[in-house]
């Protein structure tokens, strides 16, 4: 359920006003039933420029606060999120489509990043370095980079913003965010709570609109922006990184993934199945760290497939974000079946088939090969392709045979193998007998075409800080 009072209305909007022509607006839909749950005024390039100017004007005061003062604001922000966890989760679930339990988890996950960076803000240490000359001293200080712009996706509408803004604000930067037009309400609620937490106007700005290309051009090219951070698809990330080059902005990219989930014959199969259900079906398969290819050693392939099929028989997942996304997922399944995959679930006579509208029936495919489109694409839906391998070398080769390098998972009881394979995987994150890898204490990010930069952990501040070297002579 969406409660309009939860969101900060963008400026200049007389909601429900009956005087004058209505401003251009865009609608927010509930993916579960297609109903309109709200409308918002369209921000355009000019609104984006104004937001950047407000953030630039707020920078001197915000960066001039002590680290403890900024930290206190972030602590309050986290506490406010937790205090409103239930209504915020209901709103998030309504605009994004994930089940309420997962939405509750996302609010807590968002608060955990704000809290983490509240804790990190007072620990932005510099350094002293022995100078080559006795008459000198060398010092290193860290300073906020300046105004940060960020564009975030719909699959974690609050967490992706909180993760970036928490780090940016802790470092002393001000922030302009553009949430996905499908899910602006959680972002606007986050903004309302920022103000309530005592974060001054201008420090956490938002631009909500559906013309993402026009807004994106401003956020990637405006000379007042020092750093650009993006979470979204690799295709759009490439484009935006290129746009940032004209003003040489610092860039961080959290892009798509194609996570291998490797199960060796010596694994605890029950634990691997538990992990796979979590890593595959959260958010109906719409996360960048979702298991995308399941590599199973030949000796246990049939047993694993059957036990997984049984678990999937009663599984219910929520809708995908829109019908276009569901059609693309069903197309990947159809393509795989055409080129030789076997459909283990759902059965051919299943009442819902592969799903309708924006719903996709959880689907299990056997006899998949790594060259099939379903194995090379980011599926972003509740489909499990099973690939068989014989030995460790083949598992590593298949796992790394992708342009992506975000998350990966492996299950084995052999501890030497656990370390060997983890070292060989070309992924920024490796779950070793673990499928719940994302938390505020850990550096989240990818290799290869999954992007660069890390979010969360003590490393998460680095992207928002300049290193300045001070050389003092004449001693
Ligand atoms: P997307 O199409 O790349 O969109 C992401 C964001 O970029 C949205 O805010 C979108 O705005 C905006 N955008 C799209 N085209 C743009 C353009 N030409 N200029 C400026 N902005 C533009 O990705 P998505 O389909 O929404 O999200 C799913 C993708 O995000 C997946 O690939 C997933 O793996 C990735 N993801 C990565 C991480 C990570 O941490 N690595 C986390 C979550 C998701 P509009 O929607 O308003 O057009």
C-alpha cells in the first residue's frame, strides 16, 4: 500500500491543485496489478541543473561540519528509517513488486549502510610519510571530492541510493540522485527523512523524471559535479562513463552480473540448495548478484536437479518489474529449449505455463551449455539453468567464461579446493559455502564489465575522497 504522505513532494508541486494546467507528470505503477499508485511531476534537464546548483551551494557548509556532526546526522537518518520500517516497506513493495518481507529487509539494509557510514565518518584518517630529505615533512590528508551525482536502478530503490549517499555524505560531499522512474517513491521518502534528520536542504537532492537521458546528460557533464556513481546495466554504464569523460569526472560503476553458482560433488548438498534458493529467487531473480548459471559436478547432477525441482514445485515469486522484462526472460527460456535445453520445471501441462503478463513461473532448465544465451545473458528472472562439469579446472573455466565479474558462489567441503577456486574466480565477490554475501561491512563491487569501485565497508569511502599530499619544507 502506498501512503502519499511518506514522500517528500518535489518543489513547485501543488499536489491535487485545481488551478492552472497540470504540470507534465509521470505515473508510478504497482507491478502486482498494474494500478497507478501515484504521479509525480516530470523533472527535466533544467530541474537537474538547479538541483546540481543547490548541491554545490550546500557543499561549503556541509563539508565544513566536523566529522562527528555529519556522523550524528547519518545516525539520526538511519534511526528514522528504522522507526518507519513498516510503512516504508509497504510503499517499496507497492512500487517495486517485491514481497513485504523482502521490502522490510531492504529498509533495514538501507539503514545499515547509513549507520555504517555514520560510524566510518570520524575515521577518515590521513597519513605521514618519512621524507627523503631531513628538512621536510610529508603529510597526506583526505578531502571530500565535492558534489556527487548518482543514478540508481529500480530493483533496490532505497538501498542503492542509501549505500551511495551514506558514503558520500560521511565523506563531506553533497549529493544529487536520480532514481529509476519506475520507483521514485522510496527515494523521495529517503529525502524527507534526510531533512527530518537535520541534513540541510541541498545536501541530498533528488531529480525524479522519466527522461533519464536528458537528466543523465546533466548529471554526467555538469562541471560542478566532481564524481558520478552509477548502478544499473552494463549497457547504460558504458554510455554514462563515456559521457563523464568530457569533464574528467571520477566514476564508479556497479553494473550487471552473471554469477556462477558452483556445486562440487563433495558439497553439503542441502546447504547448497538452501543457498541457491536464496541467491536465485530473491526479488524474483532481479538482483545483480543472483545466481545466473548453476554449475553442478557430473556425479551429483541428476540428484541435485531432482532435489531442486522438488523445492521449486511449491515456490511462489512476485511479479517482475514490467511485462517487457518478463517477455525477455521467457524468450531466453524459449531460446534455450530450442537449442537443446530440457525443461525440468514447470511441467508442459502446468496451468500457468511459463507465466503471463509480468509474471514468470519459476523455471528449471537442464542440459544447458555455457554458450547458450540463457547462460551468457543476465537473466533477471526466476530461471535456473543447470550446467554440468567434470572437474575443478573445467568449473573455473566455465565460471570465468563471461564478460561479467560481480558475484560468484561455490560449495565444497574440501577447504583446500575452497581457497584454490575462490582465488581463481574472476569476480569481485565470492560466496564460499555462503549465499548471503551483501552487507554494509563488506566491499560490494565487480571486476571486468561489472564495473569498478566498491560500496560499503571502509573501502566504500575511498571513491568519495581526494588524497592530498602536503610537503612542508624548511625544517
Ligand atoms: P538500467 O536500464 O541501466 O537503468 C538504471 C538507471 O539508469 C535507471 O535510473 C534508469 O532510469 C537510468 N538510465 C537508463 N538509461 C539512461 C540513459 N541513457 N541516461 C541516463 N540514465 C539512464 O538498468 P535497470 O534495468 O533499471 O536495472 C537493472 C540493472 O542494474 C541490471 O543489469 C543489474 O545487474 C544492475 N544492478 C547492479 C547492481 C550492482 O551493484 N552492481 C545493483 C543493482 C542492479 P529510468 O529507469 O528512469 O530510465
